[in-house]
C-alpha cells in the first residue's frame, strides 16, 4: 500500500536559524560589544525564535525519524525558553550573594548535555561537528566566567571570550542555514557541508 503522507521539508535549517540568531545576539552582550542595559533585546528572541521555532523544528525532526535533530533542536529550544524564564522570573528573586551559583549550575548542566551531543555530532557532517565543538567551548568558557566572577553578572575575561566564541558558534550555525537552504533551492551542494566520509 502506497504511503500518501505529504513529505516534510528538512527542518534543520529552521532550527539552526533560530539557534544562530539568538546565540549571536546574546553573545554580542557576553562579549561586551554592547552595553548590558540593552540585554532585554535578547529575551524576545529566546522565546519566539530560539525557543518556539527550535521546538517546532525538533518535533518535525521527530516526525522525520531523526533522533539527533529531535534531541538537539527540542532541547536547545527548551534551553532558550528556560533561559528566558530564569532571567525574567527567577534570577532576580535569588539571594544576591548566591545567585551566581544557580546561574553556574544552569550553565554547567547544559555544558554536560552539549558534551554528549558533541560526541554524537562526530557522526554527522563537518559543519555540525564544528558547530558543536565550538558551542561546547562557549559553554565551558561561560561556566568558568560565572564562577570566576562570583556574581554571575559582571563581564570578566572568561565571559567575554565565551561571548566571542558564541559569535563564532552563531556564524557556523548561519553557514549551516545557508547550506541547507541554498543547496535545497539549487538541488546540489552549492555550499559545502563537508559530509562525513564513509
């Protein structure tokens, strides 16, 4: 019996786009390029693009049977939504002297998760492998930065370097978006994705 289920477009480009833009904007502040009082511009992105768009991409990856895409996009979509909730509704109510520990723990847990996903990413193309390696480095730097300052708010050298690493992460994600969209439109690999050699 023929399967008449409509084909689902590859949602990876959408997931990478939401991840890339949200990471870029937050990382600009982490790197100290813009003043921290402007950081509120990040929060709408964490809800709608980094959060909801990635969750949707993750569920479409689930429909396509892609375990890595499902776990990655759904989890990082949830990361951005939980980050918004933490900044908006939790962090301000924590004891000032101890809040950095909560922030550090939050980032450390996501660092461990990212390490697991990085191992899995080595079974994929070169763009995704590189993205996860640099993302892992970004998380490690941010965790060190939070615990090094003892406040979780001031920008020390570790957080600034982590911000620059985050910008590189975002640029790699956008490269992946360009490859996914352009290659799909042209029906050939116009932008190399450096597929894993079998």
